[in-house]
């Protein structure tokens, strides 16, 4: 136990050491003009701005939330996110600074849901071939995924379409930020994945 708020601990133990200066649970007033809008499909072929609050996250993220979630609520930039993803790809270190032990990264990128849980994941989100455990999406390479994949890739796909995947065996990382509510892994992401993975 550190006695610190979760956001403060992340700032001191992860964000500052990695140089992630634009990541946190809220957006200060002086950075509000940089916060990208989020959109939601109308169901009629177009989109409109999404201004609601969801997953304990308030629209515009102007003040520090009472609840700082370990699974939702951080705001960041693609530059910051790429440093975090590269740290994981490196086994827990970046630029000579160790953030996580190698075995911690191995823990975060291992494990399985039960067969019944996996089936629900596949049925609800179309992620056939993947499992989730220890807060990471993981490919198990069982032949059931219909797109291209390599090795035991892992990553995360967020509610607003911020998608990342790492392929440790090839030292490859993919980041794609859509800013679209209720997104996860979209058909567009699947197509981009196939193009990216077909490029050897």
C-alpha cells in the first residue's frame, strides 16, 4: 500500500518515468483545447458528437474524478500511448528505465478466460480466437480467428476505439485511435490489421 491516490501513483511510478506528460484521469484547463471530440453513430449512416458521461468518465474530463478506474478513464495522446506500448513490448523497460518487472509483463499478457466466457466474448464482440485475462486482449492462435494474426499478440481495444496490439515475436506495435463511442474492434480495424500483418 502506497497511501497515494491511484492517479498520483500512476503519475509517479509510470507516467513521469516514461515521459508521458499528457496522460491522466482529467484534462487541465490549459489543455482542454487539445482534447479531441468523440462521436457516436446515429444508425443512419452518419455520426454526431457524443457528449454523455459513461464508464465513470465525464464529458470533457474537466475535474479529477472521485473514482479513478483501473480499466477506464485515462486520457492520453498517441505519443504517450506509444511509449507505454513500447515499454510493454520491451518487457517492462524503456530508454534504460525499468517500469515493470519482466515477469509482471508476462503475467499481464497471459492467462485465459473459461471456454464459456470466451464464447460470450466471441458472440458479443466478434473477437473469435482471442481471450481476455489480466486486463489484456490475447490471441491464442487456435485457428478460429478469420483475419491475419501472428504469434501470441496482446493488446487492448477501448470503448472509444483506441486500439493497440503488440506482437513480441516480431517487435511490432500497432496503435489506432478512432474517437468513436461504443467502438471496440471495428471492421475498419480488422482491415487495417490485415494490411499491416500482410506487410512482411
